[in-house]
C-alpha cells in the first residue's frame, strides 16, 4: 500500500485498504485489471506500444519505465536490456525509485513482487501511478485530488435529472453520470432526453462508445462490469472519470471564463438581491451544518449488520436527499458571493462584508467540519460494516470449524481411555500401536484447526464481537478438550509402548522357555523311556554295562536339574513380570505346548524311575551272578565227566581188541569194568541236578565248558551201551564155542578178523568223536 506526505494528500486515507477490498471482492480485481490496462495503453500508445496482461507485461520493467516517461514527460535512467531476473529487478527498481522521487511513499511494494507477476502488488503500483499523475493535481474550489474530482463531477452533473454523484461506485451504476458529463460539455454527442434511468446498459454503452469515438477516451470498462456488481470498484471508476476530467478541463476553463463575463454584465442588477440572498442562505446553511455535524459525529456502534446497514442507508439518504440541496446552496452561496464581489469590484464599489460569522471562510470552515465529520462518519460506517461483515464471517467460520472439530473429537476421549491393550497379544499390540500412530498423525493435522479456532476467537474479541462471551466459552471448551485429548493420547501411547515392551520381553522369555523346554522335555521323555525299558541280559558283563550306563545317566541328573531350574526360572520371571506390571495375559506360550506342570510331572516321574531302575538292575545283577555261579559249577563237573566218558569209551575199544585169556576171564574183567562205570552214575546224576538249576535259571550258554548236558547224556548212554554190547559178545562167543567145539586158538583168529572189520568199533569211535566235538 502507498501513502503520500503533505497536506494535499489526505485523499489517500481511503486508499489504504485497496488490497483488502480487492481480496473481499474478486470482481473488483477484474474491473481494475481492465481499467488500469486501458489507462496504461492510452498513454503507452503515444510511444507506439501497449500492454495485454498487466501483471506479465510490466515484469521486465521496460514498459513500466516507458509509461512513467510518457505520463511525466521526464527521462528515466537507462534501462537494463538483459533477460535475467536481476536485470528485470533493476528496471523495476528504477521505476519505483522514480515514483518515490515524486513524493510517493511506497510500502510493501517491492520489485521482486512485480517481477514475480504478483497481480495484487502490480495493480497497487499502477493505482499509485494513477493517483499521482492523473488525480492528485485535480483542484476544484479549494479541494483537490479525489474530493476535487468528485466536486467537479457534482458541479457538472448538478443540472441533470436523476443524476446524484456522491461517490465513485454506485453513483455511476446507471450510466447517467457519464452521459451527463459528456452532454454538459458536448451536448451534440448525446440526446440526453432519451436516456432512461432503468436502462443502465444502454446508458453506459452509449457513454463509453461516444467517449471512445469522439473524445479519445479509451473504453476502460464494459457495461456488464458495472451493472453486474453490487458495488463497482471505486478505483476503476475514479480512473475512468479522471480521463473525462482531463478531456474536458480545457473546455471547462473556457466555459468558466464566459460565465464570469456574463455575470459581470448583470452584476449591477443583482447586487442587492445577492446580498440578501447570501445572508439568508448563509444563515440557513450554517444552521443546517450546526444540526448535522452532531449526527455525523455519533459513533455509537451496532451489534448487528442489519442495524449498521440501516445507518448506512440513512447516510446514503443524507447523501442523496439531504446534502445535495445543501451542496447546491453552498455552491450557489459561493457563486453569489463571488459574483457579488466581482460585480462590486468591477463597479468600483466597496466589497461586500457579510454579517459576523457568515463569511465565506466561516461557511467553508463549517462545511469543512461537516465534510470532515461526514468523511469520518462514512469511513466509520464502512469500517464498521467491514468489521461486522468480518465478524459475521468470522463467527460463522468459528461455528463451522468448531462444529467440525467437535464432531471429529466426539468419542475420541473414550477411545483413548480404552483398556483393550491389557488383554492383547504382542501382534495385536503392534497393530494397536500402528493404529495409534495413525491417530497421532491425524491429531497433529487437526492442531492447525484448533489454532485457527483460537485465532478466530481472539480476532472476534479484538473486533468487539457482541457474543464474545459464548465464543470464548466454546473456544475454551475446545482448547480444554484438545489438551485432554493430547494428554490421553500421550498416556495411551506410553501405555501401548510399555505394554509392547513388556510383551516383547515376555515373548522373548516364552521363546527362550520353548527353546530350552523342548530339548529338556525330549530328554526327560527319552530318560523315562530308557528307565522303563525292559532289558534282557545273559551275562554279568552285559548287566555291568547297563549298570555303568545307568550310573553315567545318574551323574547327569544334577546338571539336568539345573537346566530344569533355569527353565522354571524363565517361567517364574514371566510370572513376576505379569504380577509386577499387572499384565493381563490373554493366552499361553505361542511357541510350545509344554508347561511347567508337565515338566515337573515328568521330572518327578524320572526321580521315581531312577531308584526303581537301580533296584531292577541290582536284582538282575544278583541273578546274573547266581547264573554265573551255576555255569561255573556245571562247567567244573562237565569238564571232568566229559573227558572221563571219552576216556572210558577209548578204553573199552582197546579192551575189546587187546583182551587176553579165556573168554570167561575176559567176561569177568568186563563185568568188573562195567561195575566201575555204573558206580560213576551219581556224578552224572549230580550234573543232571546242576543242569536242572541252569534250565530253571533260563541259562542257554556256558562259556566255561564245551560240554552240554545233552552231550554228556549221549556219551553216557553210548558208554553203557558199548560195555553191554562188548559183554554180550563175549557171552555169545562162549555159547558158540561150547555149541560148536571151537578151540581157543580158532576163536582168537576169528576175533582178530572180526575186530578188523567190526563196524561197531568204527561206530564207537565215531560216537566218541562226536561227544568230543560236542
């Protein structure tokens, strides 16, 4: 925004908010673009160029500098011709420095914004140029710039019906103001009598087309731009109207001179009447000013837009109905006074001296106070309306944002206070944490809305909103709820993280428990299986091997018990965590089905089976020791009897071959030999008894002897059979001898031959060999 220093620059006070107005009504921006572009081109065409896009074509600063040279008639510094950003900024800065050198104080308008194509800043800069070079120098009856231009319009349009110029916006909407200005100076161009107030489109198009065609005033706006908005942009209208002023200023001066000459001719006739009229009109006007100023100085604000709109409507009625006649009266008063003084001077008469307090200066002073109050009142009304508009907008915005926020926060507190994590598994906790992180992100995103709500509430307070108490109460509730949500969110986050950490610890302990419990459980099951496994042994060596293995197993029990205690310790640690931190465990160990009860039960079973195994091994060892004794006892006798039988078999064979003497002697010897053999029978019986014990003990082998009881029996029976057969042979020989009378010598020869071929001898020898092998 820009502002001028100096007493002639008061008109700028109403222009301070040009950018705010622009933001309030985008239609104004469109009007300003069109008007300012046409205004710039009306000057740039003198240099043979023009612009098409106001914010783009001034970015390099070249046409901006050219525009300033055309409208000022001065030469600016040489521009940079480069295409780089630094060259563009340099050119724009040269233009801005030139504007500042003309007494214009530029605020918030920098070269960078113009180079960047900032539409708002570009329009503001062009408006500054228009004010300085097209409007500031306008001066009408001790008023200048905007007020001077407005007064000039009022003076020129005063005689026209349905024309009441009070401002530079709505007073021009019907188009009659533009037509009146043209008709006042060039009546041949417009048939004013045919114009209708209710046909603004025709009026505006007529004025704009005539001005463009005959007055060299470019068409800066379309009729639709003015008719289509509730309040045309003031800057656009001022720019357009200033072009009419400059077009007619020369003709106006000529007209004024002619009027003065005419008035001088009639001054002598009107002097007295003018003096009387002046006195009366001055008194009435001063009294009206005295009554009106207090009304204009009343700054009592209203709480509602409707009430302020009514005040604005009253003010507009004042401007449209009450003030214009007074303006005309004041104007007429000044005209009468000036005319009177001129006539008196020309008539060489003393100057007219009004009554005390009714001098033109007094009236101007009072009128100045009136217009000051009026201007202040108008500014106050507009500011109040803007304030109330802003308040209504802010209040509605506050309600909408508050409603959206309250809808969003509904139920969030209860959700954050849920204890669902207390019974959740680790995977469920991680899912809850992800969900909570998403909620925290959502919560952070809503922080801006809460800040906006608080900022809106503060602005409502700053603007003295009438319902601030309820707004503040609602805002406080929202802020308190928000703080509570933040606290609950933090607490839930901490609880979820703490629970996750505990469950992760428990999960690790579960895993450790499973890793150690599984092999230990397998070991116990294997141990129980081994301890209960039936065993069959046949020797003391085998039982000693089992006993040794069992002793080695028992030696591992202390270490196994330590492992069991460690596994139980893991379980106890889990239980301690659960008890200490009040963790509500929802399930069992997910990594194993083995539990401490099962471990304790199996360990107890192992402890029970160990002594039972000890006892069974000791009993078996005793049995095997007894079996070994029986083996040795049997072997000791069998190793004697077996060789004895074999020896006896061999002796019988020799006896049968080598016998000498008579048959009777041989028979006697054999029978004595048989008796000695039969006397050996008790030892055979004793061996049978030992064999019976071995069979009862289920002993199937004996490493201490090569003789079995079966072999002994067979040998014994063969021995008895052989001795009996030999005796029988001798007896048969005796019978044969006696029956046939064979001599002893013949029998010997026969026996020798018989013994040589005797199969029984071979059989006997074979049997003896078999017994020996057995």
